[in-house]
C-alpha cells in the first residue's frame, strides 16, 4: 500500500514512572507537572496541533488518569467560569476540546520502543510522529514543522538532533551521520547511551521523531536492550539496513524537563515570555541575582 504523505497521527508516550521527580510523581503523572500554567504534555500537544496533526495517541500507565481528565470536558468548571464572566479562562480550557484523543495503556514500563509498539493498532499503515513531552521546545521555534517539511521532501524517517555536551552523551541515543544540507544529516549509525569515548559524534537524538509503519515489525521482534527495555534506537539501527534515515539538527531552544534543572529552566524562561507574569518574575530574578552577588542566599 502506498504511503500517505501527510502526517496526521502523533504518539505521545506518557507511561514512564517519573522517578526523577519523586515524591511529586508517586501518584501523579510527570507529564502533568505544570510549567507556568500548563502541564508539560500540553506544550507538546499544542506544538503538534499547530503543525496539522489531527489524531493524538497518548500512551499511559498506572496513575496516569489525570492526563485523560485534563483533556476531557469539565462541565462544572466551565459553567462556573461562564457565571463568573471569566471568558479568557473559559477559552483557554476549551482550546483543545475538538482534538481526537486515543488512550492506550502500557501495562509495564518497558521502554520507548515498546510504548510506540503499543500504538500500532491505531497508527496502522500510516507514517506518524512521536513527541516526548518532557522535551520542551520553545513555542517560538519551528523544529517539528521543519521536520515535517523535510519528511515531505525525502519521504524517509526523520529524527530530531541536537549537539550536547560530552558529560551528557551517556543519556542519549547518538548518531554518526554525513551532512547533506543545512542541518540535514544522512544517518549511518546510531548508538544508545554510549560512553563518551565510544560516542560517534556529539549529535544526540532528542524527543521528536517522524517514523514509518515499517518500524513496528522491527520493534515486535526486538528483545530488551540497555536497561532491560525495548529501545527505539536499537530498532532504528536495524531499520538502517533497509532504508535511509535522516536527522535534522536543531539549533533552537530546548529544555530537558525530564530532570529538575531543565524543568526549572523551562519554567523560568517560559514565565518570562508569559505577559501575565513576566514583569514580576523578571523583578524577582533581578532581586535574587542581587542577593547572590552580595553572598546572601535567602
């Protein structure tokens, strides 16, 4: 069957245990942690919506019901906002009401590759996107849109890449590739979480992917990799033997909100861009900087 060019479906893996944010994530999803006034998963949903995605597949796990509730209608709240005349807030909570969501339970946290495989019945034979919600892309950047345009041109899987510091290499899948254009690399090899001395480059795979349905067959036959999980990077490495895969080097602003420092950086920077809170936040940052300069830490 011929591939459909347009990317209409996106997968949002959200079944991880969120151990870096314990105890906050003991019974609440990491993806629902707020960055200013929206949960982090909503930033990824809005990013995909802006690029024409029509069907949203969220892979959930135990204690993740809050995600479904967040994207559902809230009749009592809506009626309360109407009575109070809070039109702006009403519009804000209803922005995503018309989106088609499907929720799939990943019964065990068996890795990103397994999470994607769980979506196979919904994706079927179409190309699709994967967005990791704890990779926050500055809303002013156009990474996902640029990837879709590159996919339309090359008709191949596209992986988002970013140069990372040596001390961070071990946390990522890393590629070896040949530059073929402005920010475009044809990938020759991928290594999952290598040691610094074994890394083929400093270009890491970050949380935006455009994939084809042929990845499912590989994932299905894949055994556990590093960490005892089904690794997407391992599947992509096997896929390289069958088809070309390209990477797109992102040079904009990205926050790894899957760790505490990245999460706090995202909160600060996005607060500074939010007209409702930017000025008082800016004043407080200046105040804190002044105290630190004087050696006062409280």
